[in-house]
C-alpha cells in the first residue's frame, strides 16, 4: 500500500504581477492609479517583509540560540521566520509547522556537526549549540502541545509518540463535518487501511471531494484506491482508478489495467465512461462518489 502522508499548509503564493497586468479590463470606471495604490497597500506586508538579517539585527533573541554558520541556513531561516511571524500569537496552530521546522533543522545540524574545519574549528561550537537548541525546543513544544485539540498537533503526537489519546482527538476531528483539509483525511486513511478497507475507501473519496483543483490532489490517493480494489478483487474498481491515476501521473503504467481488462472480461466502454466522469469531476473540483455511483463498481 502506498504510504499516505500529511502535508501542512500547501497554499500557493499569489502571483501579484501576473494578476495585476492581466485584469485591467475589470477596472473600468475607476482611476487606474487609485486601484493600483489600493492593491499595493493591501499587499504591503508581503512586499516589505523584513529579511532574516533584518529580523536578527532588530530582534536577536529570535536567532542567537541557533547555529550561525552558513550550513543549514534555509532550515534556520524557516524557524526564525515562524518565530517572527507568530511572536505575538496566542494560538497553537503555528506550533505544528514550528515542530516540523525544528525536526528538519536538527537533522541538518546533526549531520554537519562533526565536519572538521581546519581553519575555523569554532564552527563545531555553534553547531553544537544548534543541536542543543533544537532538542530543547522540540521537547518544550511537545510538552506544551501534548493535550492540544488542534488536529495537526494531535496528528503530530500520535505519529511521533504513539499517543492514543492524541489519535482519538485527531480521529474525532477528521470524522467531523468541519474538516476542510483533505490531507487530514489522507492521514486518517493511512491508519484505517490496516483494519478496514471499506472505511478507507470512503475516507479517500471524502478527501477527493475536498480538493478544488485536481493539480493539488495527492497522487497517493489514486494509487491507494486501485491497490485496495485489487486486494479486494474488485477488478472493475481497480481498472477505473488505474485509468484515473494514469490521467494525472505520467509514471503510471497501464499494462496491469490492460491485463485486468483481458483476463476478467471487463466492460471497458462503460468503465472508460466512468473514468471520464471522474476526471471531469476532479478537474472541476466537484468530486462526489455518490453522484458518480462508484458504489456500483
């Protein structure tokens, strides 16, 4: 079974200039200068966000406990940016990406900690400081969020520490109608697949219904659906999801789908129509397993 992974905050950055110069016709009746000024002012926080150097110069407490050499600078910058953007944040949501950032940073500084510097042996000390900071912060954040109701933090405690109470909180949230992030359902399916194939399929269908753009769909969903179908000997369903996967994943080999077609005498013309309907629904962001009658496969 393809492993299903959760991803936090996959939103794409807005393409400011592309939109700015492609939509002039929508500004009719308003002075262009006023529109541009309003647009720019509304985006000031993104245009003029301070650099990492500027943050560290003005607020060194956000930076000084991290390693200072050129190694791991991207991982370090991610931590500093999260600290800066959420320095006054009283919520817990940002602590999930911060935990992930510290995990990546710790892996990096541990890898380079013992690299010998002939001319500048002082680098070892700053890297050791980075390791100690990362370990300390990971323990602190884990302690602070152990009982959090936030679904991402519940997911973190379940996957990192095997915390059953955290999993129960995560599962309750994932089963609720409040959920809007399909990656949470993908994560839930990765657990359900061990014990209940039928529930797993239903969860993956629900995840697909939450995507607005087929380009954003986790390809593991398609592969998991046809694998589940094969394991259950539901060859029509397997054929359909293999064909759907091939529409979005260029690495997909349809040899097995052709084998299913020939060895099980599948009604290919009907199944291909279902594939087309699924692809259209996904592309339009309106996937609905019930309307597509997928339970009939």
